[in-house]
C-alpha cells in the first residue's frame, strides 16, 4: 500500500477538524467540564499573541515585543479581580492542573500532608495520591489524606473532617493544605465550617474552583474567599466560559510566593492568546454572568427533575439534586456508565461515565462505573432553558430506558439542535457556536 503524501495527511487533519465541527452542531454536549466560548474568545485564540513569549510579570518581562501583551494581561488581571472581588490574581497558569501545582508549590513542601476528596468521591486527579499517579503525590510529593464524604448528602462530612484534621495534628502530621472543590461538585463545600479548624493546626485553606468558577463569578455559588479560603485555583473553560486556561486567586500577602511558583516555577510561555481570551470572557461574565449562572443552576435542576420523573436515579433528590451545573446519576439499573456513555454518543448525546462514591467498594472501576455525570453549562450557553431540559431528558430516556435505536434518536437530536446554534451571554455573535472558520 502506498503511503499517503504529506499533502494528503495535511488534508486528512483539516477534514477531521471540519467533521468535528459539523458533528458538534448536531449534538447535545453535556460534559460538565466543557463549555463553548464566544466568537470573540475564538477570535483571540487565532491571534499572533499565541506565538509570543512574555516570561515574567507584565511590565517586568524577560522579552521585548510585549507592549500590547502587557496591556491585555494587566486588563485581564484587573477584570478577574473585579469579577471575583480578589486582592491578588495570577492569570498565567495555563490550566487548572497547573494552577493546582502553583498552589501546592506556593503553600507546601514535598512530604507535607494535604487533604482532599478521593477520586471516587469527586476529587480530581491533581489531588491524587502518589500510588495512583495523582499530581499532588506523584509530582509534588504530597502525602494525601482524604476528606470524608457523606454519600447521601454528596458533600464533605463536617464533623468527621474536623475529627480527621485534629487526629492528624495530634499524630504530628497536620495537614499543611486542605483542598476543597471537586470534579463532581453539586453542592457548596463547608469552607466556612472548617476554615478555623484548618487554620488552627497551621494549614492553608485551598479551594479548587475549576468547575464552579463561572457560577462563583455569577454570584450563584459560594464565595470561597469570603468564607475563609486563602487561595483559589481555577480553570477558565468549564462554567467560566473562556478558553482552556487556568488562574489563581488569593490575597496580597501571598502574592510573592504565588508569582514565584508560577514563574519560574510552572510556566515559561503562558499561552498569551488564551490570556486575551480570558480577559474577554471575564468582561462577558461581568456583563452577563449573573443571568447566565442563574440559568445554569435552573437548567441543572430542571434536567435532574425531568430525568428523575422518567425513572432515572438522580442522586440527592431530597435536596433538589444540585445547586450547581452538574448532576450525578446512579445508572446501574440500566447498565454500566461506560456502555451508557457509548450508546448515548451514538445518539449524539455527549456525556461522561463517572465513578459513584461507593463504586470501588462494590467492585466497579473507572471503565465501567455505576454512574454518569451530566453538566448543563454548554447547553445553557446555546440558549436552552427549562423546557428544553425536558426534551433532552426524553431523548436520554428513549435511548437508555426504552432502548430505541440510538441512530434514530440521533436524527431527532440533530433536528432539535437546529434552533440552538448561537452563543448567548456574550456581546457579539455574528458566527455560530461551532462554525468552522477557515483563514487559510
Ligand atoms: C478539570 C479540573 C481540574 C483541571 O483542569 P484543567 O484546566 O483541565 O487542567 C482541576 N481540578 C478539578 C477539580 C477539575 O475538575
């Protein structure tokens, strides 16, 4: 067989990009960690900023050519400070993972104890133990102890957490850092309730807002900095609807160590096109964030309710399923999370399988867990409201419960999607959300 020519390979990649765009116009995107940025953010991502270096702090760069880059980065910092009412902001971490590494570097030493939720309980791989290859353990050498989760409440158990923190301190292993926040984050964490206990043993209160940053910005979730958090890490592309990037929020007294941890510690180039995109998204959130965040939470509750009424075991029904963008479903009645994820994808419904807190104990693992996780940030950005949530629940039911052919449902999903092609909660939307933009 003849090898394809470089030109054919080149065309293959471009074709795949275009096919992805065409496909996503016809899908219902329900991945809780994803969103769609505005056309202005996408425009920023195509600019020459993405080809430049600007090591250091704006105004004190190690490179020339940063005249406008500095203006944009200062503006980004200023807007993020306003949005989060934060004393100090570093917008250089290039992702949420890097932001967490900045936090670990600034506030801990290898060998220190850190507490966070385990992965089945909603914790993120960045909070994982060394044995599991998690960032905290394997990269920064932290000894990870788990925060206890109340399975029924889907939240950290305050009394047990206090006991565990005090026990660790009594054993001479006080947690130097306690990271709140999670990847399954339906309810605000008890930061206020635990901050004094953590500070009393000499610990730092960290808060990973990767998932909920957009809801915090929209004043629809807890406000960690006012509840006792010393430092907050975030992603700028989950509920915060910017480009894929990260950031750290904190107080002026910690500015120097956070700056140093970021550079020279964690970044050299810091994706300047994305910094511009974050600044644009921050301006959009200042203008539209409250309305957007309120609709996100309403949609999440509406989707949960509609699925529950159709027979799905949506968790935490007794407390309204969720106070954020995400819902967690025990899917074991109908199969395993992995298989359901695959079948729904054939119906153009994009969700992800997820471990339930008790899965490991029941012998289930990540490939075929007992749960699925659904998030509504992206469909909210596409202009969907409560009534569309009922339609989406019906599509999911047809595939999962009625076992209708996913291909048949896919056609109906594509038809349904036709009315939702623009990005909402932004200043200008001349192009469609998933429009393929050719600039060759
Ligand atoms: C997604 C996520 C991150 C990391 O985000 P990236 O921006 O993808 O690096 C960190 N923490 C939590 C809790 C997350 O869910």
